[in-house]
C-alpha cells in the first residue's frame, strides 16, 4: 500500500480558529479566518507574537481543538486503501506532545497509534504523499507534497492544492 502522511494543525484540527477564539476573548477583538486571508497569526496583530506561546503552553489548547470538517470520514475511507500516518511538528512546543496524542486518540481512534509521528523536521518522513498546510514542509519532502488550504497559504502557488477533505477524497479515491 502507498503511504499518506497527514499534518495535524490546520489540516485535521482547527489550530488558528482556537488561537483566534482565545485572542478575541482576551483582547475583546472579533478576528475571524477571513482576517487571516494570506497572513499568519503574528502578521494579523503584533500582540499574537507574545500570546501564541502562552496559548500553546496550556495543555487544554490542543485538547480543545475542533476537527476539520469531513477529515475523519475521508481519512477512514483512505485507510482502507492507503497506510495513513499523522505527522505533526511538536518539538517546538514539547508540552503539546501528550495533548496532541490524546486528541488524536479521541478523534481518530480508528488509526493505529503507532502511525502517529511527532517530529521537528518532516523531511525525515518516508511516504508517498504529504498533506500539509506549510509550504516549507513540502519543499523538503521527498514524495509528492500536497498543499492543504489554510487561511495563511491562500496565495501560495507551485503545489497541488487540496482545498478541503472532499477535494482530498476526490484526489485519492476517484
């Protein structure tokens, strides 16, 4: 079977939405994904730079992330035809390791936990495909990199783009 490596944040979990929610509550703002169009969080508001590390240090942050629409169903379908690995960069925030693991076990319990990869550099991943929202991860990947649309990467070109999980199902299952 061919292997698909799938990023976690912004691909199967709503990372930015949770950051926006916490920031909006704290600073009485009303930022939405629309405000992030083509920008990273710290480009949206300079105050994010000081707050993001604080948010990520809280173990509940990763446990409370919402699941991206259709990801569970499509990944379950894909797992019948492909080896699925969830690959997440967790070394920048070591406190995220256990919460990310528990989140994956809760929302993707049908996947083998031995296929959860916590790393710092995704270029070490040996798979046929990598679905990721961060272009720099795709640049160093040896297989076929697929850019999953997220607010910050809407202007990025040069990669096969998957806009959502229905697109992903069409790409791999049709």
